[in-house]
């Protein structure tokens, strides 16, 4: 069942979808699987993902994938700044 509990304000909507896209990137799931698991409408998720990633790119922010297993093997430290 889709999750229609979105915020009633633009700022709230943006924050909601930002959290969803971040969770998706960490999930390791396909977009379709992530949406099904979290009750999200696939097309809405795709729209917001593209919109947020375009916005982040324009601001010089980029999503990058980190191989946690490789980091653990090398015992290197990672600092994330948000």
C-alpha cells in the first residue's frame, strides 16, 4: 500500500523525499524494490530522485557509493559532512 503520509508543505515534501532518496542509496535495493518495501509510489520517487540529484549537482554536491567492506578491510576512517 502506498505511503501517502507526505508533508503538507513544499519544504516538508523536499525533506521527506531527501530522506527517502538517502535511504534508497544506502539500501542496496533497486528503485522498484525500495518503493515496494517502503510503500512509495515508484513514479513519484523517480521524479523526486531526479529533481534532488539535479539540484545537488547544481550546488556541487554529488552522491557517491562507498564500499564499506573494503573500508573495513583497510581499517581506514571515513568522515561524512552533510
